[in-house]
C-alpha cells in the first residue's frame, strides 16, 4: 500500500491535551482483515466479484483445501456465536466503551513495529515516517498510546504487513486457508502473520506463551466487544457465507496490495 499523503503537522491542541478516544482502524495493521470488518465489507458489496482476467487474480481465487476450510470456517463461526460473542457482551456490560477504545489504542500503539518495518521493506518511506511519527505522538500526547492523538493531527496509520511485503517482492498468495481460532488467510499471509508476530514488541516483553496468549485473548474480546453489531443481518442476507467471506477477504487483500 503506497502512502497516501505525507504527515500533516500536529495540531497545537493535541500537544495541550489528549483527544477523546477513538477506535483504531481495525482494517489496518495486525492482520488487517479481522472478521467483523471483513463481513461488513461483504455486506456492502455483495454483487462484486474479484476479477479473473490475469494469472495473479486466478491465484487469489485458489482454494484447493475447501473440504478442510469449510468445516474450520463453521467451527470458528460457532465459536464466535456461542463463546466469543457472549463473553464480549458480558465484557461490554462491565467495561465502559471509552475504556475499550483506549485498550484497543494501546495495543495498536505497541504494535507499530511491524507496520514500520514493512513500510521500510517495501520502500514506502512516507509510510515509515508516519508510523514513527504516530508512535512518538501517541506515546507522549496520547498518554502512552491510550489516545490516538496522531489521528486527530491528521497522521493516519499505515496498512503494511509482511504478507503484503512478500507480495511486493513477487510472491504469489498460495492456497486460501482457514485454521481454528484464526481469521481467514492465504499461505502467504499465514507466513506474514508469523513474521509480524516475531516483530510484535509484546512477544519481546512477554517471554512465556501463556502470557502472550492471555494478552491475545484480552485483545480479541475487547475488539469483538467494540464490533458487536457488525454481524447483524449478515447470515440472513447471504446464502453462501463461506464463499462470501472468502471473496471479501481475498478482494480486501488484493486492494491493500495494490494501494
């Protein structure tokens, strides 16, 4: 994704006091395509199809493991329906929405490293500068990243991940894949997620697996709580949910890579 604009100068008001909390853009950054945003996009664009005119587009549609993926998709959907969503609803009753947004902002601020590094690896210098500027501003005026002061200053987050870096280097997407407890991916994006995970500062300061898992669960529940209504009406409006989600994911990744 090419950086849209150079960062604007921070507004004077930002330096005086942190802005009101705003939820981070979940379509960017770590994984880039969380299920709520993916399903919402599919609802908005049910008639569009990924172009199939070129080899790259055909590769993007490649789903040879569908017989494995569909049961995994149903497992994840039931897990969300009967476990994650009820937990998120209870969490939503206990934790104020503004606090949820600040928690999400904090996680997002800590995880600036993969976005910065991938911007550099793709030669997107303005994107790297934006990420560095966002981290400095949010860590100071944003009170340790709890407030997205940079967004209010006009410094938007980059959308880079290592899956996009591999695509930029010429790697094909490989087969579409769904694994338990994870969002959809291609083999290329799965490798990218692993590399991004190594670059995640939380993996440096939390050496034990159970600690990282606890933080991941907290982040997931918090994110689901902020997106409780995003699934509403989706199942009723889509006949083949598996194909719709696959289309939405692959199309979104294609857009991000081409930006």
